[in-house]
C-alpha cells in the first residue's frame, strides 16, 4: 500500500502543476485519480513492487 499511496500523492502534485494552475485549492477530490496525471513510469513505480510482493507472498505460502 505504501507504493500505491506514494505514487498517488505524486499524481496529485502532477495534477496541481499541470491542470490546477499550481494551486492545491484548485484540485478536486479525484485529482489524483485523473488519468492525465499518470504516465507509464509512475504506473510501473507502484505496479512492479506490488506484483513482486504478491509473488513472494504466494511462493512463501504455497
């Protein structure tokens, strides 16, 4: 969850910079979920660690 929360926060900051005129007050509650604030590296920054942790969990529990 830490990886997801970190990237979501970064997406919020990108949204503020790109679409909110640099002001946090302009961001709606869903700003961090807006697809325009995400890019491939940011998706991979949370997806790869989550998949690696899940793989380790499933290998250990089998």
